[in-house]
């Protein structure tokens, strides 16, 4: 079968670049997925693919986990969406309030992008200011703020921002360096008169926060009365049951959730202090600070049933011990593969996350990451994809799940070592 009559050709003819976004694969590597089980995908050509993307981290329980399948199957027969609170969304909201110290009030939406967007809108209304401070290289969803300075040139002086996409609006965003507490705190103080919020990924992509960094940002926001937003779309339920708030012991004013919370189904949530969240109350529509939020599929009972089942799995004894232990073993294996094949590189990540940066020096922020050999990273990821490891070749973040085990990680490392020997 040639590319002209394959599933890949059909995909390329209807989807721009043959995907729903970001993969940018060569034509001969374009795939159509038919099914998934655990950490294995099967494509339309009958190939089994070892999955280290896991739906960009959304399928933390593993594909087609029996508990998720049962919860969705039982719920879907009773109606799929009411656009109104239901028993599943009520139970999930109450659990979010229990696990998150900042969630006095909660609302649901359909994705992490929506969740961060609503957090930013709430902060602007609450403070009656417009400017947002974010950290260089951070991704907060596909809204305009989220992809500002996502992958900038690294030549702009702080706090200048660069658009990382055409079509971005001109909302005011200023940028600080991640893991530089002094510079970030100084910028927060200098711009406190205009800042509506500071938003950050506590674990930015795969960059761990340096000791004291998150605490410094929290203190600066408290001092200047600026809401702090944690984007826990990735860290939520992944590095600890209570996410970054539990793991790092720092409490924001607003928080956004998505990805792993839904067990693989589409979901988002945002919550925070009651005095901020209550600005969305419809009985306040006549007030100047009223914030409009609504999401057609937000809180739908099917996604919430899946989320409740996923959270029950995450609450099982040793869940996070297993994920951390597996993640550490995996990252140690990445370092060993680099050493054994003679490649200089850094291994990043925490919990069930890993990433290789081909840099001779430590990577602690976006600009130090620019020193890494990105062409080599791209070649490595494409080499793995060609060896039936499913991942995103445009990024280098690797996701583990509850379905991964030592054998799956060892198989990945074997294929990685073969790729590194060829580079």
C-alpha cells in the first residue's frame, strides 16, 4: 500500500498536516488510531504502538481502564448532557473542594484551556486591572495568553512578550523568567498597579521549581494583593492527589484543572476563593464586576462519572508511590541511555513525567533550554515514532500512566538506545 491510497493519505487530505494539531509528522509516519488498551495503541494498519503520550497526559489511568469504561457505560444510558448540575458533577465538585485548599467554589468547563481562560477573566474582573504576568515558555492552553511567549526567540528583554502564533489579540501580557525568584518578584512589584494576576505552571512543562521559587511568587502576590493562579492542568492528580498544592505546599487563589481529572474524557474545572469565584453568580449580572462563564458541555454527567471513577483509582493506596517510583526509574533509564550512547544531555521531570534535553549544561528555565540541540531532539522523537513508540515529535515531554510498568519502560529504553546509537 502506498501513501496515495493509505489511511495516512486520507488523513492528510482532510486534516491540515494530517493531525488535529502539533504532531507535524512526515507523511510516512502519519497514523490513524483504532483502539487503545493500557499503554498500547493499535493503528488502522494493524501496528501496535507503545504509548508515551497518553492523550497528552489526559489518560492517566491507561486506555480503556475497566473502571472508567464501566462508569461511562452505566452513565451514558441515562443521558449525556443536561447543561446543568447533576449528581456526578456535584460529587466531583465536592471532592475537588476537599482535595484543594483553595477551592471554596468550583465551576466546570470542557477543557483546561477554558479553565485557564476563565481564571484570567475572573482575576481581571476582581482586580479591575488588565495585565497578566506569565512565565516564559509556559503553556496555559490555546487561549491568547496561553500561547504568548510559549516558544519565543529568547532575545526579548523581560518583561517583554512575544506572540507564538499569528492571530493573537493584543491583550496585555508581561513575561518573567521561571525559577528566577528575584527577577519575578521585582517585576511583580514594579507592575503591581496594573497586574490582574500572576499565572504559572508550578512544574513548568518538565522544569522543576527551584527551592523557594514558588514560595517567593506566593509571597510577592500576597504582598501586592495580586491573585495567584496555578495552572494545574498537568500537575493536577499527576504528581500528587492534591496536585502541586499538596506536593509543593503552596496555595494559590485560583486553580485550573483538566487532562488527568477526566480519566481520558474531555473535562475542565476552575475554582478558588469564594470572594473571587462568586463574581460568576448570575444574580450579580447587573454589577460591574459580574463575570460571564458558561460551558455547554461543562460538568456533563458522562465526563464527571469518568472523573469520579478516575479519582477513586487515584485514591487507592500506593498510587502515587508507584507513579513516583516508576517515574524515577524511567528518568534514571533515560540518563543511562544517554551515557551508554555518548550523548551529552539533561533529563528533566518529576513524578510520572520525563524529558531529554540535549544540552551540556543544566536546564532550569526556558532560556537555558534554548541551549539544547532541538534538531537532535526532533530526530530522536521521530526515530522513536518510526520504531512504533507513540509520542509527540514536536515536544519532548513523555507521559507515564498507571498502565505503564517496568517492562513497558524497559522496552521504551531499548528502542531509545537504538535510536541514540544511530544519531
